[in-house]
C-alpha cells in the first residue's frame, strides 16, 4: 500500500515484515559471490568452468533436499521462485492427466495458486475452494466429500502467509493418495520455519521460495516425488533433467542451498522466535483495548502474528508505525483506491470492524528482544492517539463503554 509518509529505510528501523521478504543472510551472500566473480561457467558446459558450477548446483540440491526431508536430491527442481513452482505444480498435474477435470484448493491460498486456478476454471475445469470453519481450520468434512477419481489435483498451503496458520497437509495428502489423487502443497511460508519430512508423507509436490528464508529473491524450488507424472511448464533446454528449461541461476541456487542449510541447522532457534512473538501478542492484548489475534486458535508458524485493531484501519496505523521506525504490513488489499480486507480475512469471517484493522507482524532470526520491546513501548500509545481522533471509534466507545484494556471489550482468538 502506497504511503506518502517518509519511510525510514536505514539505521534503527525495525523490520517485522519477514513474510513479505527476508534479509539475505551475510553467509548466503558470501557463498554466492564466487559464482558471480570467478565461477561463472554454465553448469551444462563440458569443461572445468561448467563442472565447478554443476557441482555447486548439486550441493545446493542436497541442501534443499535435507531442509524438507525429501528422499532423493533429484526430486528438487530449481525454479525462479514460489510463483513458478506453484504454476509448475498445477500445470504438471493437470496436463499429465487431461481426463481429470477437477481441482480442489482453499479459499485462502496465495494468488500464485488462486489466479492460475481461476484461469483453469475459465478453461472448463471445476475448481473447488475449501472454506474455513469458525476456528480458521479447513472444512475437512467438505474435503472428504469432494476428493474423488475425477480430481486431478489437491493443492493446500502448508502455512498461510497472512495469519501463519498451519493446515493439516499431511492428513489431507494421505486421504488424496488413498483415492489416487495428486497432492501439492505451497510451503513457501512454512519451509525453514517448521521441521519437515516430506518423504514420510503422501505429499507429491511442494513449492518453496528462497526470499522467505534469507536467500535472494527470484529463486525457488519444486519438490517432485520420484515416479510422479510430470509435464514441464518451461520447455526448451534439458536443464533440471528436462523438467525446467533455462540456464540455471547458479549464484541464486547456491544461495538457496546455503540458506536451506542454515535453516536446517538452526531450526531449534525457532522456539525463541516463537517466545518473542508470544510476548508481543500477550503484551499488546493486555495493553490495547479491542484488539484480537487472528487465527490464534490453532497451530501457527512461530514467526507470524496477525493482530486486528477494532475501528482503526490499517492504512491509518501502518504509516504511523512506519514513521516510528517499525515496518509491518496489512491484511488488506489496496485496489482502485479502496481498502478492503484481504480474501484471507474475509474467509476467516472476523468481524468487519476488526478486519480492516489487521496488521501482520512477521519476525525472523534477526529479530531481537529489544525490537519487540520497542514495538510494545510504541504501539499502544499510537493506537490510543489515532483512535482518539477517530469519530467512528469515539462513537462506538460512547455506545459500548470501550477504552480499557483487558476488560470485557477485549477479544482474543478469531
Ligand atoms: N505462496 C505463498 C504462500 C507466498 O507467501 C508467496 C509470496 O509471498 C508466494 C507463494 C510467491 O512466492 P515468490 O514471491 O517467490 O514468487
């Protein structure tokens, strides 16, 4: 969302928008540099320049394999990011089973899934968007009724980007397999944030993206279980075993590999990150009246907090937070001048007076306790000040006795 306010981009600003993108880890930059400067060969070339790069790509494939617990390194196909991995998964499943015309996904997927599904719907596919129940969980009864022999693909995200909510993909994949249906998961937000052993599940395909886990933008991967049917989205060269044409982005692949290795080795640190997130939520819930955590009733990523402030639109709060040196993002979609709650917030059915005031704070391994303390020290005062100036808030407060934190007007959970 565009803001006319001055944005602090350096020194002292706190970055809590890691679900949008992450800082590239210095270790990742260091691993990549030689592949710009000295090791610039084409990995397909039959000489020493090519061999060195081809070996580095192989190492990266193993590092990504280890991150997600895949059975074999050749199950990893490098792509230009999460969007391409998602598009490839859809394309592969549908084009390799042209007789099956049904797609099952959820109403809260990322546009990288929803937009191609909409296109397939226009081409004659039957597309089912699973709804969420009152607690923010996928309606599994509806799912069980829908999966059948006409289904070409089930695609369900592992973790939601706006709320961090985890979905039961392992259980859902097992049901799909029992009925002979291909299962894909968009794990762009989940990879590197929760332990994974994809080999031990019935998941056939999984998408991930480098820039969500401290690798650069523009690199990602698709896991494709051995023996799965496949049709390439990008045809041309024989790269990636003929499954994705185009000269490999070797420096970025090396970076993704190094980032995957670091994420695998540092999974234990996530508990501490979850502790910071919980402190942020608990303190704000106790100190800000009429504020709720969206999607808090089930399992969530440890780094994500979607907070919604009643009668305080995020397009009012976010620029003020930005000026105070805190970068977060909204759960609202800004289109043609109007700010509407996102499709995810709408699917969750949170009260309209809260939905426009949803702000997502997403942490990373670089977030410190001091960062969180600063948010805790800043946000309650800002919210009070902005509400004080809001006619809607004052009117609602007069009518309902609002204004004290932790009282009856205090809502938690979705
Ligand atoms: N899927 C999810 C859940 C995402 O959050 C994103 C990015 O925000 C994507 C897919 C797209 O990934 P990329 O930006 O690498 O194309």
